[in-house]
């Protein structure tokens, strides 16, 4: 194979990698936006429950969420992997809502917290 052909393949390969990485970055940014929106909504749920004297934490609701997401998952993630991801998201959401309740909305913005 000539040097020009090898360089061309490498250049094309870099282009493909760049496109794939750009798409992954777009997805990652969308995930961050969705997580932030989720925290905002859960904060509203918490305030509503507080006003109406309802316990914030609802283990039955969390179990339902986890089972529902595993059920609708079409892969390639397994049901257990989806469950693990969302157990982390639920824990993260509770921490963020608790923090925002103590520090005010948006106090945890940025990566330093």
C-alpha cells in the first residue's frame, strides 16, 4: 500500500472518529440538560409535597420507575444496567434537591461541586 493511501485512510478515519465523538458529545450535553431539568422538576415535586404534608421520599414510586424503565428498555443496555444507571440518577437527584433546598436553587451549578 502506498504512503498516500495510508495517509488517506488515516485522514478518513480521523474524520469518522471526529464525527462519532461529536455525536457522543451532543448526546452527553443532552443528558446533562435532561438531568438538570429532572432536578428542577423533582424540586417542584418536593415543594408541593411539603406544602401538602406528604413525605418527599417514596420508595414505591422509585421501584415503579426502575421497573418501568427496565421494561421499556430496547437495548443494547441490559435491564440490570438500566436499573444501575437510574439508581445513580435517583441518588444524584435526591442529593441535588437536598443541596438546593439548603443553598438555594442553582447553587450547585458548574463542575466544582
